[in-house]
């Protein structure tokens, strides 16, 4: 099964290449890639040709330059996957965990979490059969949430997600410098709370 990190966004709000933004001394994209590996999924990164990326130890798929839409990355991963389902995760989600991704991978069909009453299609499970409908939605310039809702996904809510941690943390997106500061604080808190090995 494929785990695809979506890294084709413009990254305008963060003031530079989002995948390269440093968090805890590491590129932001390294966190979801590590979670995918921990989940036992084959990781790929999907990005535009001009998207700056750090050195990566996995395949990089190049999505079309236009249009600029997150569906481009999902469709590229599905088309490349040779009939395999795909779990996607945004490159700006540093607190997603391997157990959550493995659980999503083990479900059937289109599975989309919902946090704070909003679908989260950038951390979801897709089937190859969805590619055609998503391409139609892309040509129609539908928003990602509209396109996904039209496919009647299985929606998993916060009650199910809490077994993997605080949903607001798991689904934190780092979109701007303020979000990056929040993520840094959460990393420090996690390190401070971790039991020390004697």
C-alpha cells in the first residue's frame, strides 16, 4: 500500500518552501515521511516540478504544473499506484502518527477523518476507483472538500480518532510562522514529558 506525502502547495504564508521549513532541527516533510514508514507503507512524495524539497530517501512523483490544486497530488498518486489504495498526508502535518496511518490503511474504501466539524481530505485513504471522479471534480474546479463529500466517504470522527491521540494535535497543519512556533512548543512539551531512560 502506498503512503503519499503531498508537497505541491505554494507555501506562500510560511514565507518559503514548506517542505524545507525547519522544525526541531529537521525538515517539516520528514515527520509525515517517518510516520508513513512506521506504518509500514511505501512512501512517495508528490510535488510540482519546481517545488523545493530536501534530500529524500524515497521516490518523488512530479504532478502537473497546472492546475494548482491538492487534488492533483492525490490523483497523481492514485494513477501511479498500479491499482493500490493510497493513504495521503500533507507535508505540513508533523504530528500524524504511524498507528493512525496504519489504521487508516487497514480500512476499506474512501475514509476521511473529520475534526472540528471539517473533513480532513489531506489525511485520508483513497482507492484507485476514485481517480476518475476526482479528475472530473478537478476539471470542474471543485474544492477538495466538495469533491470528497460527493463521493460519500466513510467519515471517522474525533471519538474514533482519540485512540491515537488528541485530534487537534494529530491534524495540526503548519501553514505560517505562527503555526510553526506552536509546533515547536508542542515538540518541546513532548520531549519534556517523555520518560527518561536511566
